[in-house]
C-alpha cells in the first residue's frame, strides 16, 4: 500500500533507524588512540630510564662524597710530587752547570797573558759573560781576546771598551769585553 503524507513538512514525524556505523568512520579515531597509546608507552619507558639515571647519579654522588677525603689526599700528594720535582729540576740544573762555570774560570785563567788582571767576570743571563780587566798594553788585551776566541768553552768575543787609565802613578789599559759561551760536550770535558 502506498502512503502519502499530506502534513506540512514541519509536522512530519521522522523515525530514525538505528544502524551499525561503518568501519571507515572509526579509522581516524583508531589512529588517534594508537598514537596516544604509543606516546604513553614511550613516556613510561623514558620515565623509567630517567629514574634509573637519577638513581645512578645519586649513587655516584654518594660514592664521590665517600671518596672525597681520599681524592683530596691524592690531589695534595700530586701537588707535593710536583713541588718536589720542581726542586729536583732546579738541583739538576745547578748540578749540570756546576762544572761548566769552573771550566769557564779555568779557561779564563789559561787565556790570560802575564801582567793582566781581571777585575770583574759577570754572567749576563743570556749565555754571555762580561769580562773586565787591567793590563799594561793593548797588545796584551789583543792576545787575551785571541786566546778566548780559540777556546772550546767560548764562542764569539767582542771588545766593548779599551781605554787608558792610571792606577796610582802607573799607566794602564782598562778593558771590557763580552763573550758568549759554548758547551763542548763532544770533547768529554764537561762534568
């Protein structure tokens, strides 16, 4: 039978049919739920890892506090060892130069001609020495400088000043020279 409804549209009673939704309508909701579940699992894993790391840090800090006196003792001993090594280095350097200066003075003595007197022999600090002296002649100064130049313990020698002077009533030549030193270790002379 055919039914015709003549009521105005506003007064028509509509009945709704109850139907099962289609699977395609739940796909976005399922993706959102899956994403939330994944985020929750990752959050739990990371929280567990953070807790384990915090526990490890706490254990390490406790171990550090426990070992702090021993660490301080080790640092103190290392500083004492460094200070002792510095002192030993100074002693070694002094011992190394001990015979060197003796050889220099011996070589100066051998290089001096008769009638010459040294008034000053001073280390300048840069491997050079200042030599001052008095004699009776410029020829003796020249001989002295030549002897030093030929020595294996001295390198270059420069005459800085040679001037006439008097000591009492005696005429003299006062001189000042600068000489660099060498270390002839190949000769076996160095101690």
